[in-house]
């Protein structure tokens, strides 16, 4: 089954499996109870500098993705996330961005797949 991504604002489902918030900042308007998290992994999120520079500008997404991949390559927490996928049948990576395709979690999901994790990009 593997890793999938989902907006943290969407309702938690039993099929989500192990739920991991991968944002550096807590999402607005979501209580900890409603989020139903198993883990808040701030360390796999883009650096504050990169996130601020990008500011969800679709036209700069390719540049953002390349720089974020560089951060992930040097990030022990990202490698630990690959290992987490081996411990759980399904890991749902939660993000707060409005755009479900152009966001850091989509880049992270792709990176995980390239580093040996099982991913399901059809979710």
C-alpha cells in the first residue's frame, strides 16, 4: 500500500493508516483532536527560508521542487520517513496547502518513491 498524501483538512479515515503531518507550521483552524495525528514531522518540511521564498507560486514550483529535493537528500528525517513506511502498511502524509498537486507533500511523495519507499500516487 505505501505512502499517500492528503490534505489535513479532509476527514480522517481508517484507511489512512499512520497519519503524519509534514508541515513545519500547524495548519490554521485544525485542532489536534480533529487532525488525528500519529506524528508531526516538522523536520521533513521545506526549510522556513525555502517555504517563504516560494510562497506557493505555481510558476516557481519547478525551482522550489529542485531545491526541496536537495534539502531532502541531506535530511536524516527524510530517510527516517522511508524507514517508517516499512513499519506501517499505509502512511498518509498530511499537508495544509490548498493546491492538491502543487505542494511540498507531492514533491516529498515523489522523493520517497525514488528512495525505495512504496508510494501510491493515485490517491
